[in-house]
């Protein structure tokens, strides 16, 4: 077992206080957005095995089968298939979508062939992997996810009485739902600068006049943080959601989304590929975004955990992929056990946990601490008072 030393990513949208509170640290006055746990080369965790902290990706590369197990290596290759995070949003994240595996491979190869540096701001593909993801709320967590029905989006826009939105309302009534949504998003993102500036300004002013607790409230908060951004309008096409602690949401390839406020754990395939549509000063590749987004309307499907047969105390959040598996334990003084057939990261978010390996090695986790358990094939015992211990692993 390895206690992990993890990197905090200080993105501008991060909360000033949520991550320091979880980690038992004093706020720095700077945003702290994401705590990365895993082996992504952008910010790999470090593990101390008695000879000083070493990068987890390097430890895995040195002996993949020892760290990941033969089954995981055979199925997913010699790298940890998932990236585990704590994400805290102080202001909205960008509206974004992620590619399929085929799109990621093609896009990564194409940008490499063009000689675009890996860290270039205009780069859309940082790696050749897809990025399905799941978020599980640590408290109230709010965001946008998936498209509204075109008629519902048109109603929302019409209720603002903004002349600049009239052409978009018209587009939402043309063709089938997919065609209407594609045409409308494309129009928002390709509108000439003068028309877009006027429409955004009028929309921001209209949203400021709406009821503070009404259906426009999340969009009004977005407008306050991004008063000059086309994403203020694009966001009106998307469903608003609110999760309570312990509720989760799964987002597959092509689903547009934006996280607005709150803290969550996020588990995703090991990728950093993002195609953006607004609420950001970063690069927006409109043609690639439109190729990646799936233009289907539907309400977000909120997930509740289900008990795992054969593993007392474990509750699973089911997802349709195998690269990651998220579950949680509640430790109430009764010992629990996790098997050691797959690589896993355990994260304590409330209370304390004691991990005891088959050889008697003990590792204590306080709130905010995490551990990497290699695929030794032997079980690990869990004890303590943790009210929430998350387990991230794979399905093989």
C-alpha cells in the first residue's frame, strides 16, 4: 500500500476554500480546483516506499503487471486506466464535451502531424484516449448537462424577450431535434462578433432582471461571472441539474456539460482531452467541437449507489464502461474487506480509515488522504470511523 502525495491544480474556476478544508490546510487565497490522484503524466501522484517519493506513473511503468495485475494490463494496457479527482468549483467551468476513443486517437495523431506542441493553447487533444467521466457529489453540487428539448430551450430563450435571441429561437423549430440543436449551437459559436456581443449583452441584462430563485437563477449566475461570453447563450440549451451528497452523474462521450458550483469526486478515463463551447478564455475549436458533440436531447440521469453482493458495506455506482469503477464504503466499526485483484485508489472524505494488508502492514488515512493499492491478489482489511471511503478501481 502506498500513501499518495497528490497535486492540486490551481485552475481559475476553483474554490478558494473547499479543497483546503478537505485537506486540513489553510487557504492560500488562490483558487484550488482539482486534486489529482493517479498516474496521468500531467500531474502524477507520488508514492513513498521508503526511498523517498516516486512518481506513480514511473512505478507502474517499471513493473506494470506487479502494480496493475495481469488482467488489467491485458485488458487496458500497461497504464492505470483511470484518473481520480476531487473537483471544487467556485465559479462555472467551461461548457465542454469529450471525444470518443476513435476521435481522440485520430485528433491526437492529426495535431501531432501538424507539429502542434503538446502544451500549446490551441491544442484540443492532449492524449489519444477518450474521457468518459462520473461525478459524485460531496455536498450540494450543481451544473448543466445534456441538451434540453428544442421547444423547451426556445421557451426559455423567449421568456427573456431579447431580440438578439429571436434567430436562435427560429432555428430551434427547424428540422428534427438533432438538426435543430446542431444548427443553434453552431449559430451561437459562429455569429459575427458584433451581433454576438449585442446578443450576449442583452441576454446578460435580461437575466439580471429575473427572479433570484427562479428557473433562470443558474443562468443568471453564469452571466454574472462571464458577462461577455457566448457561453451565456449556449448554456440556455442545456439542462440544469443539482445533486445532493452521495448522488452521481455519468457523462459519456459527446455529452455537453458544465459544472457550476460545489465539490465532488470525479472518476474518469485517464485523459485530459476537452473540447470547449464557452465560459472560458481558452481555445474553442468550433468544427471539432461540433464533430464531437452528440446532439440528443434528454434529462440527466442521476445515479444512486447500489449494494454490492458479496462485499458487505460496499455501494457501487454502476456505469457502462470498464476503465473505471466507483464505489464507497461506510466504516461503522465493523471490519470491511476489499479484494486485491485490481489496482485501486482509496480516498477518505469523512472520518478516518485504517487499511491493513495481508502481510500486516498498516496505513491510516485521515480526511482528504488517499492510498494506492497495487493488484497483489490479496485482500485488504478496512477499519475505522470513516463515514465515506471512496474506492476507485477497474472492472476486469
